[in-house]
C-alpha cells in the first residue's frame, strides 16, 4: 500500500476522537485521505487532530439531526464530498430488559443506530456525485449474535447490519459499497468502563470482569484498535470492489 493510496479522498469518522474511530481515522490519514473526525468532546477531538496530520476536528452530536446535517455540510464545504463514511460513534452498556426503561432503550438506539442512519444519509450525495464511495459501519459481534445481558445493545448493532445490507442491495452495480466491521472486545476505554460496570453488577473483582470479556474473544485476548483499522483500510483500497454487503468478523475465530 502506498502512502498516498487515498489521496484526494475525504473521509468522515464519527466518534473519531478515541478508540476504534481514532485508529481508523489515523490509518486513513496515513494513506493520504483528509479525515474529519466528529464527536461531542471538542477538546478530545482537537488533541487527536493536533497529533496526526490530515485529521480535522468537528464537534457533532449524532443524536441530534440538526447537528448531523449542519456538521456534515460544514465538513463537505471545507474538504469536499465525503466518499469514505465510517459511522462509528456508539455506546456499549448492558442492562437486563426488566431493568431498563424506555429512556435507556431510546438512548441506545439514538446513538448506535439513528446516528449511523443520519450520518450516512448526509454523506451519500457526495458519493453519488463522485461515482465512488465506501461506507463502513462499525457494528460488533453483538450484531451477529445476541450478547447476554445486553439486549438493547445487541438490537442496535443488529439494526446497523440490517441498514448496511439494505443499502448494499439498493446500490448494487455502482461504485458504492457498504460493509460492517464486527469486532469482539477491543482494548478501548469502553472496555475499561464496562469492566467496572460488570464488576459492580456481578459482585466480582475488576480483574475477573475483564477476564470475562477477554474469554469471549475466541483467541482469548483483547483486540487492538489497529487490527480493526487494518480491516477498514482493506475495504477502502483497490481490490476490495467486490466486497459488498458483508460483515467482517474480527474476533479471533469463528463466532
């Protein structure tokens, strides 16, 4: 892969200030793309952008339709049509169905699923105009099988995959492809937060809670964000044109 394989491309990564989103954004920028990273924490985004050439910070709340519309428009005005869209912003929280209220359910869907829909909707026009586009939904193994203790999260990630598959059918025969990255437990701050949450709910130590997540991955280790970024890069580079409507499992083995 040459350093400029994506030169002239404009990518937009939601939740791009940390974790998987930042790893993908850095990889895309390293291949020559101009990358808009979005999120709600301006200082985190600014720090990430300052550390990596080619990253551009943009505060945007994916739960707010107006914020997504104006944010995407601002990014497009500044750096041209978005041709690589990575709906990555998400939350991962577990709660049994009899313990969750409607507000919990709606927040999960608003961030993980509605935010993905809004972001892709606002970026598709540029892909049409350019005649080329890549949409990479960051889903989860929970989008392929139910995750025990997290029915709302599982539903939101299944929904992302359904959206991806529908779009891939709608745009068959064009140079636009739609795929989903489905990682297992990744070594990010989300796992760190879940460690404390699981420990409290289950009455176990943080080490035991972390090991529960580690054991879920088939190779018995946490996945590094750069491993997910490498899969994202593959789907954006020449040679991946026939990979469309697919769920790419990154979990150390068959799920």
